[in-house]
């Protein structure tokens, strides 16, 4: 399935925002990456940008639908939206806060039929399954034994 991925420069231009180096840098740092926290993103910029600028860019990208937030623990992580990444769902570990992207084809048909039942035209969805990853399960069960 070949899908046309929109161009970040095109999105900025069409929304009346200028194409700046910091904006392109933040976008590049998110391409092909797993969801990351603002701190992880800041870390990746290697002091090329200050925190305030990163927050402003992330805020703009969210408004433009370039990125999406996933809740994680008390905070959130960000990743590129379905426009730029293959559509997927998430497994969120409540203990280590690792967010794992997963497929789950069956979900698509389910969402479509559920929306239809409610006379609703769905244009997107986010699915986040919360629980404990294998590593955290193993740690938890071994500490119980102690
Ligand atoms: Zn975990
Ligand atoms: Zn889906």
C-alpha cells in the first residue's frame, strides 16, 4: 500500500507559517521514532534550541495536525500523526511508561462499524491499551516472591 506522505514544508507554507530551521529540525527528530517525551525531544536537539522554542514548535505542530500526544503516566509523549507515520495503536506500560506502537488491523473495521451504528463519520481514532509490559510483570512477580 503506497500512501502519499505530505511534506512538512508544504503544510507550513499552506498554513501561512514560515519554514524555519528549528521547525524542520524538530520534525526531523520525530521522523521514524517511537513516541518521546518533551524532555527526550529536548535532549535530542543537543542544545541547538531552548525549551521555550521547542514547546512553541510542538504546540504549532499539534495545531497543524503534524503530531499527536499520547498520555503516558502523569505526562504525555509526542509522535508524528498518522499523516506522516503508518496508522497504529499503542500499548502503554503504567510502570515504566514505555509506549509500544502496535498494528491491530481488526480495530479499523470495528471502529468503522461502531461509528456507522451511531451515524457518525469517523475520520480518525487513537487507541491506547494500558497495562504492564513483560519486563515490569517479571519484576513485579519476582519481588512478590521476596
Ligand atoms: Zn514496563
Ligand atoms: Zn486504528
